[in-house]
């Protein structure tokens, strides 16, 4: 069996979205969350938002990986 590379990309960008949103999947498979400026300048709140956004992305990637691996087994 071969090795596997895990690749993660995180971006925090300013946006014009007015409504704060929980993590939701986008059309390209990524997950986004909108937070307000107060939370964006707080290390604890930013960390919580990053982890809350990453969690569903990690779960989806793991589920897809395990599904693909299970299809390889004879």
C-alpha cells in the first residue's frame, strides 16, 4: 500500500457579507463561515471559528478517503 499526503489550505479574507453564518459547504467542496469584525480580532473567537469551519471539511475528507480506500480492498 502507498503513502498518502494530507493537504490543508486555510484562508481568512475580509468580505462584504453582512450576516454571520455557521460553517457551510460551497459548490467547490470547500467550507466557509462568516464572522463579524469583533470575533475576527479576537484570537479565541477566531480560533473557535477556524476549528468550527475545519471540522466538517475534515469529516468530509476523511469519509471520502475511507470510502475510496475500502473500494481498493479485494
